[in-house]
């Protein structure tokens, strides 16, 4: 029996990640970041739209911007050589 995630991928679902920037409720000049990640159907992203509609209707922090990235998890294997690594702090 296939797992639920694999079954969704075979039906065209992909892992979607959204960076949601929103204004703090008490300090509108301050932006805060929230990361949302879920399996969703590109390019319409019905689950993300439903989440953003919930946010708009129920949460006090008004949305400033939303950036979306997605990648199909089933596909040809890709290997890349990384020749450098940078660390902060």
C-alpha cells in the first residue's frame, strides 16, 4: 500500500513553501516572517489560498507579501558538487 504523500505526488501534488511577511498587529511598521509548508497543487495552490483566507479572516496581522516556491519531489535524481561553504556566526 502506498503512503498518502507518495499517492499525492503521483497525482501531481508537490511540496509548496510560502514565506509570508505580515505586519505586527500592535506595531504596523514592523514586519514579521512566517514559513508555511504543505503538499499542494501548483499552479493554483488551493491549500495555500485557503490558509491565507483563514489568516485574513481570523488573524490580526495584515499580510504584506507572500512568496511561493514549489518543487515536484518525484523526478530524475540530481547531483551537484558544492565547492564552497559559508557560515555566519
